[in-house]
């Protein structure tokens, strides 16, 4: 399973970090960061996990829908 964060679309509202601090934190640039992720494209980050847990709720609550959970 992968958590995908399109950071380039992030507006920095902080919903993901407040709902799921296991995977998200706010950065100095005012946008959220997917912890321990790797950049896979310009402004796009991925993290492989066994269980997305709270990231699912964060994805559903994101006002710009820049967080995606993919089962692979």
C-alpha cells in the first residue's frame, strides 16, 4: 500500500498533520510533508506502508484532495 502526497497542490491547511501526525507534519514552507517519503516526481511524494491507518481519514478530509491511498 502506498500513501501518495501531491505536495505541489497542498494549500497548507494542516488538516492532515492534525489528523494523522504519524505520517504528516507541517514544514517550514507552510505545507504538509509526508514523513519518510521519497520524491517520485516534481512535487509528488510516496511512502510504502503496511497499513495506511489515519492517512485514509486525512486523505478524505483534505480540501484539495492532494493525498491518495493506493493498494498495490
